[in-house]
């Protein structure tokens, strides 16, 4: 299993230094970097890890948290500018792929229309929970399988399967979470996002591994564990990545 460390483009302080150390110690195989808008000034620093340490990169495009919403036609200009910045990170860091959210509210056809204009390179669409409680319980595009299928077909992109998001959506739809994960996995994901939660929750929590009650052995029997798996758990400290180390140790103890 190729494990990924999730960082933000603004994490050029303590996490940046920790990442160098942990990569040398074999705790992760790549960094998935979330591109915060208007942070292209940080590219040169991230290139130190790519050029000097040989750390591979994947990217995560900005989403609703940073004002990007591909399902909203009024956000088109802002979205286009944000993705232009993503492309700079992509080119400079030789990133493997870019994970993209479909947006909130609106409709999936608007998402597809904007993606056809943006034409993001190396794009993987990510599935989402059915609703976003932290965003006023608004509905998420790309939560149900049919919407993800439509984006893949219309855009010709790949797929990032977020396991926790899949479980949350299944619970909202009153479907067995593990069976729903199996159906999503039939779309041949290029990579996965992994965190813990309670199996009956509709609210995505990103708990550390072992803090919830997901059956990870059952999950690993379903997914392709030879693919990239980004650990997307909460970070408890701004000074170190000790909790990430514990997540890695926990997941490796199951293999």
C-alpha cells in the first residue's frame, strides 16, 4: 500500500520540516498537497521536497471551503482562476494527478460544463458525502454513484474513492455501507482517501484510525491496496505530525 501524507500549500513551517524527516524514515510514499488559492508563491519551497528529496506529489484542487464551487455558475470566473493556479503547482511539482470536488448544491450538469471549460489535467473526481453539515446541510454533488459515473464519462477523467464519504452517503440513502463501497470500487479508482468514523454516521469526521469502528480488514478486502491511499485524518498539533505517525503504524499493523 502506497501511503500519502495530506498537507496544505500553506504548510511551509513545522509540517514541511517534519515531512522531510518522515519521508526519509519511510512513513509515507507521496504528499497529496491541497492547493489553497493565491499561494503560488510557495511553489518554490515545495519544489525543494520534489527536487531535493525525490518526494512524489499529488494535488487536491481547492473546493467550497476556499470559495470554489463547480456546481455554481456564478462562481465560474473564480473557479477558472483557481484552477489556473492548480495547473502551476501541477507543472512545477510534476504531480501525479489532481483530485477535484464536484461542488455543492447546483447540479452535476453545471459541474461538467465548467470542467469542460477548465479542462483540468490529470484530473480525478472525488465522491462526497450526501450532505455537508458544516456547510449548512447543503447537498453535495458527486455523492451518488450515478453522478460520479456521469462526470467520468463526460470529462474522461479518473476517480478518487473517498471511503468515509462513501459510507456517509450510503447511510443517507439507507444502503449497506460496505455494499455501497463495493459498487463505487467497480469504477476502478486510481487512488483512495482514508480516515475513520462510525459506520452509521452520515457526517464525515476524519477521525484517526482506530478511533471509530470502521472494519478496515473488510475495507482492504474490497479496495485495491496496491493503489495510492492518502490518510486524511485530523492533525492534533501544529508543531509535529506525531498523530500521522500513529495512523501509519496502526494501518501497517493490520497488513
